[in-house]
C-alpha cells in the first residue's frame, strides 16, 4: 500500500472516530466478527511475513522487525501528517487554545490517569 493510500485510510479512520464521538448513539456496537475500519486497515497495511523453518531466531526477529518497522513508520507518518494538517488549520483561526496546548493537556491527563492505575 503506498503512502497516499495510507493517508486516505487514516483520514477515513479519523473521520469515523470523530463522527462516532459526536453521535455516540448512532454508533451501534459492532458484531464480534466485525473487525471494523481500523482492523481492516491494519490487515491491509501490515506485511505478510513468510518465515522459513531453517531461519534462526535471530534471522526471524530481524526480518519481523524490519518489515513491521516499515509498516509502523508508514502508519505513524500518515497519522502525523493528518494531525499537522488539522493543527495548522486550527491554529490559523487564532484559537483561544492552540493545538500545542491541546497536546500538552492530553499528556497531562494521560500521566494523571497512569498514576491512578
């Protein structure tokens, strides 16, 4: 899957998540066998890794790390690009709370939640 396709899928996931957040009653509980948009996306973007019985554990680990690393980097880049675009549009409107502050607040809430666990 090329990066443009990954970005389109990321936008679809973010759009669906926002719609579900804005209309929680409209988002019906998914069926157990329904992997949803995120599951489908992960199935498409994650590599199929073929291993040989003759490979050593080190060779297997290296191959998995290399192939999964590429896919995770591609996903991270797409989500980062989507965030940057949203942040730029948000911040251009001269908001009372800039996008960087929203991220800081999220980090603080996560840290507080982690302390409660």
